[in-house]
């Protein structure tokens, strides 16, 4: 058991290095070795999860995605989810692929699952944004607006690191409802923090005009 864990750690670390350097085929080979090590020696689902094979499937799926082999990526994300049912990263990654393929209902279902996981330490604003985008592309604008607002509520703060994402959310929300003053005000605040004073002034004026009407 100790030897297998050592091998698994080695292959995982090397596979991640290959992935970061863009050597996806070599990374796939290492993650496949982790899967084979566990599959050959252990049949217990709990052992598989504990050994990290679920993450090996997730990492291998990331490689397939980078190579454009989307069906293989979906299959590996699905296997990772099967082994680790609360794997919110695998859910959202698979959802993004479904979204790319135009399968918006499947994308929404995966984002739902990601949002519903119990990981209290993970910021779920991106998942609400992703689900809102899928709703938007599917023509469900009310649902999209609700999700964008939820994402903003979770993520909005006066910090530069949050402004870029917040601006993207507000851009989409303005497309859905161009007469909502708060969205222009919040976007103006973000532009101000990013040093884009001209854009901020335009948004503040627009927000003021809408409040008067």
C-alpha cells in the first residue's frame, strides 16, 4: 500500500507539471497510471476516493479538454463525479463543456450540482455567474438576471481583485435590464477602483439619470 501511495504521489506531481507546461499527452499518461494502479489493486470505492483516483480522472479530463477531445473529457469528469459526488470542480468543468456544445440544460444541471455542494470554503459566485450565462444563452433571461444578481451579492466588494468579474456580471445584467440604476452605480464603482475614471463618470451619470426618472 505504501509503495502505491508513493507511486501515485509521484505520478500526480509529475502529471501536474506536464499539464502546467502544456505537455498534455505526457500528463494524460501519468494520470492514467494512477487510475491503473488503483483499479488493478483495489476494488473498494472508498479506497478509490481516498487514493485520489477521482482527482486523477479530473486532471486527465482537464488535459483532454485542452486537446479539444471533449467527449473524453466529459467521460472523465463524469467518472470523477461518480467517485466523488461532491466534486464541485468536476461539475462546473463538465458544465462548461456542455455549455460550449450548446447543451444548456445539461450545463445548468451541472452548475446546480456545483452550487449545492457543501464546500463552505469555496466562493460560489462564479458558479452562479456560469449558470446565469447558461440561462442567458438558453433564452431564460429572468433566471439569468437572478443568478447574476446572486453572484454580485456574493462577490461584490471594494477590492480590485473582484472588479473584473463584477464588471462582466454587470455588463450582462445591463443587457438584460438597461434601466436598473444600481447596476450602473456598482459598475461605476468598479471602474473607479480600476482607475478608469472616464468610464466611471459615465456610469455614475447614467445611474443618477435613472434615479430621477
